[in-house]
C-alpha cells in the first residue's frame, strides 16, 4: 500500500460527506482504502480471531462464521462481515441528564471529550502526585459541566477509594451528580453494568423513565490485540447490544508489540479487529449504533514502553477517518496525548499536533 507523506493533520467526529461536502486532508488514496478493507476481510476469513466467550462463538456460528470449538478460533467469511457491517447506522446519540446537552455524531462537529481513566492525579492543592479518588471525579465533572468547550465527560480518573464491589458505581455516581452533559466510561463486567444502570433508573425516577431516555453511556475494549476477544468485554458487548444500551467499543493496538510497526500493517489489523467487533454487535442486535473508535499507540523500541505522543498517532487518525467515511459510520479517537514527563514544551508540541491532524482530517 502506498504511503503518502503526511501534511500536519480530544475527540472529533467524522462528518457525512454526502450531506456536508468538505475537503479534508487525506492520508490514504482510494485504492489504499479498498486495499485495507480487502486485506481486513482476508484476515478475518483466513486467519480468524480467538474468541474466549462461548456464547459469542455460538452466535458467530449461528450467523455463518466457521468456528473451531476446540481452539476457539472463529473465521468470518467476507460475505458475512459485509452483510453485518452495513447494518451499522450512520449516526449515534450520546445522551446527558440535560437533553439540551445530547450529542448526535456526526451532526455535531467536532465533539470534544475529556481523556479518561487516569489512575493518578496531581493534587490541585498540594501539587503532589497521588492515586485518584472519587472526589476528584466530582471536581472534574463540575468543571467539565461549566466549560463550553467540552461536549462529553469521559470519566477522567479511576477511584482508588471505591469499595471493591462498587468500583464503576463509585465513578459514575460523582460524574452524573456533577455533570449534566453525556458521561461515559467502561465497566469490568455485566454485574457492574447492572449496578450503574440501576443508578440511572433511580436518578430518572423509574425504570421506564430511564428506558425512554437512557442518559448513561458505556465504552468497552472488546478486542485484545492481536485478534483476540476476551470473555468479559465480549460479554458486555453482547449485553449492551441486546438491551439497547448506548455503548461503543475501542480498538487499541500497539505498533511494534501487538501489531506490525508499519502504519499500513497496523491499520489493516486494527480495521479487521473493529470489523469483527462490529459484526458481533450487529449479530446481537441489528442496527446497534457504533463509533469507529480507536486508540492506536506505538511502543518505544528501546524498552517497549507506551508512547502515545508519537506523531504517527495523528497520521493513523487521518487514515481511520477515511476508513470510517468508507463505512459511513462516525469515528472518534484519543488524541492530544504526550510522552512528556512534565508539563513542558514537549508536552505542548505533542498535545497540539495530533488533534490538529485530526481536525484537518475531519475526524
């Protein structure tokens, strides 16, 4: 696949080009896009992926995939992937407690969200780094609620003070209490999801009221790269789809460790993983809304460390935006990350470049 020299291209959403004709920076040619799509289908049909959840393997088998129950390998024919990926709607709505804050992708462009799930925080009073707590979530949620530049509160930290059996509940409660904008984060399993949904019913006043207007949004990482679906996140994927709960998955490959180091190779494998997850979601409930959401990072080849500030992240974002437009689905990505250890010039440059490339790319 041809690699084009990129121009200079956190969380923005792909527009519908038929309705909003715009010119965007393009990293891939039309032939490149088709090549990535075809190669992704080939990976799913010939290599397949390891599915650790038996219910998911059964669902794949019921809908035309070839399943080896002994190894757990599922191979999905191209015709099956094509059938189900076309069922993904072109829009998705994330709701907040205040209906005026609802966000429909991609009608609202761009959509800006906070970063999420930091285990540590710099204490705003002492300046000392410590483990994050639920009261930090409350303060950040209140701030996000007041700032017009943020559309979505992706719960920014973990909660080290949470009771063991109520971890996700201890994150969602302070978020929903202090922010009327759409809030989202992930949960460990279905048990935690049910706890959080019960919280939503209590806030809404009844189960029926919450069902009519569900203002809690979930994320999940259904793929462990390379090409593996673990048990719990796959279970939550199916649970969310079956129950019409607003949720979308994120693919998070790591170039040089879990995927090829080259951008074309990484994009192709990541695209195959996203197609597999989307296919299962549509098998669970046709018409389930999704986002082509991604967190591609590269490993520092000196020590294998996570290197999210690499300029290739912005380049990959541009390519994913084009793939999302090819599939006519919204896209989102984690941009504005840095490798810097301090709030210094390096942090500023790295935090500035990838969102810029995302904006220029329309996603």
